[in-house]
C-alpha cells in the first residue's frame, strides 16, 4: 500500500535548465561535458553557486546569451497546480517528500516554501543530508526513506528523468514518469482509489 510519494524537483516543479545545458555541452565534446558535469556535481553538493554554473556554461559553450537569470528560481516558478495536487495528497493521508538533486538555491527555495506551507515530510538530497555520495546512490535513497518513515514498498517516486526512475526501479521502488499534471493526477487518483478499503 502506498503511504508516501517522493517527487523530483526539476521536471516536476519547474523546467530543468541545468540538464538542458549539460546536454548541449555533450554535443560540444567529451572534455567540455566532463568538466561541466563535474561542476554541476559540485553545485549539487553546495560547493559552487548558480552564478559559477551560469558563467561556465556561457564561456564553455560560447553562448553569450546565457545569463544567471535563466537559472534563478523563486516561488513564482513553482507550478501552482502541482502544489495544490500535493496538498490534496495529504488529504488522503499520504506523506509527501522531495528526493532530488538540489543546489543551495533549490534547497533554500523549498525550505522557505515548506516553512510557510508545511507540505513536505522530507527534503532529501546529497546537499540536505550533507553527504558526498551522489543522488543516485543506495545511501541517499535509504536516508530519504528513513527520514520519511516508510519502507521501500510503501513509496512511489515521481520524476521526468529516466535515469532517476531506472535507479529507483533497480532498488525496487515503484515509479511514475512525470509527463504532465493531468496524467500524474489521474494515475495517483486511481492508485489511491485502489488502496481504499473495499
């Protein structure tokens, strides 16, 4: 029986500009991609800031149009439909969490949002757990489950990132590929209805 839903941040809450420019850097060449991947990993462990990410993409990709404003986030970037949907999940007694790669900017945004809205039981990431391991590691997923207080079988993971979903499935977690609010709502509503006592 599903008792908790863990959401990715990018792709579910707001478009993922960092992954987009990482994909562009892959087309430029393996050395640039490796350099930018390492920098992004440092970002998701709180070692560099979003200005450094923006500056590096602009220089390494030779795109003078890239600016830090493209990466800056605020509450207005958060989909109101997704927030309302998450609130409705609480009405079905489901726990809600974030399990994602988060830099200081993303974590700060979610933390402040949660202070005012009390929406999440956990905001899980390598940064928030202060661990050197990547997001896609058994340690980070296990700590997220421990913090939300549910076993693997009681949790479902929602993400638009196929690599994240594949890793969660390898661990034995149920997953939903995020393809938009309406599809997600239909899937979860059906799941909740099936779990209801007959």
